[in-house]
C-alpha cells in the first residue's frame, strides 16, 4: 500500500507545467482572449479548437501563450490522458500599421528585416 501511495505522490508532483509563448513583435494592448479549459484530447494529440481572434483583435495578435496548469494536468491525470485541457491566452496588438517603419531603400530594408518588427516598403 505504501508503494502505491508513493508512486501516486511522485506521479502528481513530478510533472512540470508546460508553457509556450509566441511573440509576434507587435505592441501588445490590454485586450486579451482567455480560454482556461480549451479542450484537447489523447495527451494533446487532438488539439483544442482554433481561437478565433479576427473580431476581437482587429489590429492583429501580439502574443499567444499556452500552458498546462496544475489543475489542467490533474484532470488529464485523472482521465488517463483522454481529456487534456490547456489554458490559452491571446493578447491583441495595440495598433495597426502605425508602428511600422517605412522602408524605401535597400539598406533600410536590411535593417528592418534584422530588427524583426513590422515595416512597409514604399514603391516608387
């Protein structure tokens, strides 16, 4: 009996909380879209539905964060991985192309590419 309790205790304490962040380089706004229990299945092999951001983030997305919190992992453990919920937080971008640099020559184009931010190419 002690071994079973020990194995269950270790199984609950060892898994870390999975966390991934995708940063697009856009300026973030206070507007966020949160899904605390996005439904995934079979250890995440069947992912949650796509988060629709077009209506709530008219200027695009600045950041997407996904994580398996402790409660999410506990539910996954209790369902033997059949139901694997995850938390998704989408942060909308603050502005449209106002923060984009305007590029009109090759040197500025190379700098803008290296900087990684948004830019517009002025054609003459």
